[in-house]
């Protein structure tokens, strides 16, 4: 997730009635280290405000690691059935859909596990380089295209958010800045990572953009 993307969701969540969105399930959450250290703006803008007010957020991922509250695969129907019985009022799902082949199935699951009237906070890259995790289908929807992935919902908010350049991100940390350029000099060490670095170079001074929507289940 990008910084301006996180700020966008912070604003939208803070303007809603908390009784309508919590408990929330964060699908594809990754770990505490990812949310608080590698991309600390995720926790700062999205989840810490909820935690400070004792709002319930459950982080879900396939990885069994610190910061993952619910471990499981949402492609497993039995697991999804258990999730739907918890009574989540909202789902947060950021930058997952471009990394799956079964996008339609995943989107149906997002709506199935929340109660009627519940919210889905969903984002995908709109203008962003290839990034395999472990794949990238290059799904780059606008607001309408992203909303159409979901059934039985209506759009509450939707924007393509300007999120800064690659240079903005790597210069936040001098160590990251140095590693980025040193990495380019060693193409034979983990070549897939080297190619990923090359994909980002044209974006040094080109703004990333993210499509962010809030929808409500009918």
C-alpha cells in the first residue's frame, strides 16, 4: 500500500459510523513487520487509529506469523464458511486482486463474509510497475472497473489517488536508497529481484496511482 492510499482510507474510515464497520477483517494482511516496519504508514493511518479506540480488526493471511490473527486460505470453502459466521461488518483488502488468478472468486468471497449493510474497503494499483507477489496479472482497474468486480454492492466513495514517485519512497530511508542502486549492479544475484528493480526505474519521477473504493453491501 502506498502512503497517499493509506491516508485516503484513513479519511474515509474516520468519516463513517464505527458501529457500521467494526469488527473488520483485513484480508491479505501480511505481518506486523510488514505493516509497522516495512510500510509503517499502513499501521499509522489505517489500523492504529482503530486500535487506539479499541475497535476490533482481525488480520488474515495464509502466513502463520506475528501479527496474523487468522491464518487460512480464502479459496478454501470450509474456511470461508467459518469466516462468514464471525459476523464481520467490513472487509479491508488492499493490493491483493492483481496477485491472484481467481479474481472473480475472491471478490465473491469478500462480499459473502460481511453482514448486509457492511462495507468493503478495496484498492488496486492503477498506474504502477509490474510486481510479482508471486505473480502480477497486471490488473489495473479504474473506479468503475474495480467496483464491477463486486456484486450486490453500491459505491460509497471511489477515487484514483495520486501516490508520489518511486524516488519519494526510496529517499525516505538512506539505506533503502543505497540498496536500490547497488542492487542494479548485480544482475546475477537473484535475477528476478534484479528485473523487478529495473521495472521500477522508469517510475523514479513518475507518479504511482492507486484505485481506491469504498462500497456497501446491499
